[in-house]
C-alpha cells in the first residue's frame, strides 16, 4: 500500500518530469508505477477504493474445528511432532481434523511454529573461511588426482 503523501509526491515528480519533456509512461516506470495506476490517481483521486473480496470461503474452518486442531497440536501425544507427522498418525487411527497446511497455518497464527521437540534444535556453524594474504599459505587437494595444489589469490 502506498500512503497518500507518497502518491502526491509521485504525481508531483511525474508532472515535473513531463513538464521537462519526459513521457508520462517512462516517468511512472522509473518510480515503479504502472501508467494505469497514475492515470487512475489523476482521474479518480488518491483514495484507494479497492476493498478486496468480501466472500467468505466455503471451506473455511470453524472456531470449533480450529480449537480441536489446537488441542491435538498441544496434546502430549503430538506435542513434539510436526503436522506432516501428525496427519498420517491420525489417519492411521481413522481421524481427520485438518490438512497439514491448515495445521501449519494455525501454528503460525498462534506463533507456536517453533522447535517442538525436547531436544535442542540443530545449530549450523559455518566453518571459518581461510584467507591467503601471501603465497603458500592456504593449500587444498584434489581427490581425483590426489595432488596437493596451492591456492593462489
């Protein structure tokens, strides 16, 4: 979304460029705006009347279904599992409460999508890079020829 002040500034800059001899389409493009957007602002004002869809999806889960999924995700049985492990386990029991993506969405909405196991999460430490500041300081080898090759920088 672009603030109204930014829209005014963009229209002023485009107008200034056009007065100096530039094409409106090119000036709008340089600001990252489609020419049609600039024309709409000029013709209909700066207020954005785009409200989006008001339709509620037919397959939207209810609050009861959401609470059921949260209860499953927080249960001791599944507390250390992720949704792609939970859904198959429930399916083996003949239970369906929601899809993996729905469970991940709910975890994300409730800010519960973090490390769910009792062990520590994996930490990846990059090896320190070797930097040669002179000749014969960093060496490597090639497995295929089994030769030691100096790295020249």
